[in-house]
C-alpha cells in the first residue's frame, strides 16, 4: 500500500485527488495539509483520512508517507516539490509545473539526482490522446502539417463557486488569487492554456519557436484572460494553441491534419477522416470512428509507475518543463512582439 500525503486542501484536492485515489487499489491518502482546519476536518471525515496538519513541515516529517501530491497555488509548486524530493518521496505535481524556467531546471536537477523517485506531472492525458499518438506514429495521417488545440472555460470564479459549494461555505467572490497579478504567477495561459499546449506536445513532440498574442477581454485583472499561440514544431508542423477564461460555454478542441488525412477529437470519439479522391476537391471524405479503450486515471498511472520504478510515458518532468518553457516563451513573445525560441526537450515515449 502506498501512503500519500497532500499539500493543499483546496478545490483540486477535494474535487479531484481525494475522490480519484479512493477508487485506486493499492493507494490511500493518510495525511492532508492546509491552512483551514474546518476544511481539513471535513476532508478527513469524507475520505477517511487519518491525519491532518496546518504545517508543511509536519506533513513532510511523517515517516509513514511514501509519496506526496503538491496541490498548492501555482507560485508555491516548485518550492514544495523540491522539499518533497529532498525528503526522498515520490512526487505528484499539479499543473502548471512552476512559474519560472529556473524553478523547472531546479526540479529536473533534483529529480535526476534521485531517479528512483517517480515524479508525475499534470496535465494527465486521456485515452483519446494516447490513441491519437498511436495513430500518428503509425502514419495514419501521413506527414503532419498542422494542428489545433483549445481549452477554455468561464474563469476561476466559476470554479471557486463549485469549490465553495463542495466545502459548504459562503462564496467569497472578491477572494480570487488567480486574478492577483502580483502573486498568481500568470493568467489564463498558465491556468488553462497548459492543457492545449500539453496535448499538442504529446502528439507532435518538441516545439522550436513560439509566437503569441494575449489580451484581457473581460476579467477584473491585469493578467491575460485570453491567449492564442502559434507553435513551430521541430518536425516542421505548425499548430495553434488557444485558451481563455471568457468562454463559459466551455471549449475543448483537438485536431491534427496531415498529408493523408486528419484526426478530430469529438468528445470521447476520434474521427479519422481521409480523402476518397486526390483529384476531386469536393469528393465526400471517408470517415471512420475510433473509440479508445478507457485509460487509467492519473493516480492509478502514477501508482503503476511507482510499482514499476519508471517515470510516466508522457506526464513526466521533462515534458512538463518543456510545456512551461513554451508558456514563458509565449509571455515573452506577447510583450516583445517577436518569435521566441524554445530550447528544452520533452520526453514522449
């Protein structure tokens, strides 16, 4: 049995980590750390967690722990992750990995000096992304020419309303750290754009250059609430990654185009579309539906990696650093009005 501690007792712990781990055989949460004792007591009661603390040091001193999940606000990720690695524990990092490239490099160096500690980094990837990667690797669409990914929603205030309801608390609409430009570390790009960028990197590999534009359309913040990135991949493909907090109807697109066809994600189904003729522009295309087998949930995948002593296939630290560098390059591109190079390498197996 793998005993897990969670640093952070907010919405992501309550709505994602705790209920998912409750469904995983061989893993259990035995210690939660957070600022609010009422929340801690409530989560311990709901999910049968035996211990809680309000001090990170107390959790890290718990000798019964095998692994720790960092589920803190974005700017606190790196410091906490480094402390977990120094303690000799397996680590699960909530997205985004961190907010600076120096922090990402520190995490890579710390992890590479402790290769037996398994480090799982969100975003995780669903079954459709793994299936699309297999199709691309098999040459289903020919030579990839372009792709589009979008991930957006109505903003952190909607998420926080759901969190407040989950904890049976009054909604504090003026207490959204996401909007604080001095402390949040980034806006919609770090919060939501990480998903669209991660999906494109998982499918197409290394990004060489980024060109980006960001703006604030509606939210009460100096941070961006909408962003569009043009990614130039090492394999020659171009892709667009879109994100935003001004889309309450929610959008999640993923499409890859190539010289022999295209893959379009439609819910849980992938449409494999290819030409019926190379000589008639308006010939009806051929369409096959691909229904991927269910994938492991993110915590079960982490457990399997711990048991095997191997790092995750795609949700690993090197890929997370690459995604982080892409986002930071996008910020620089937007502010400086230029195309920005990306130097790190993902590890996609």
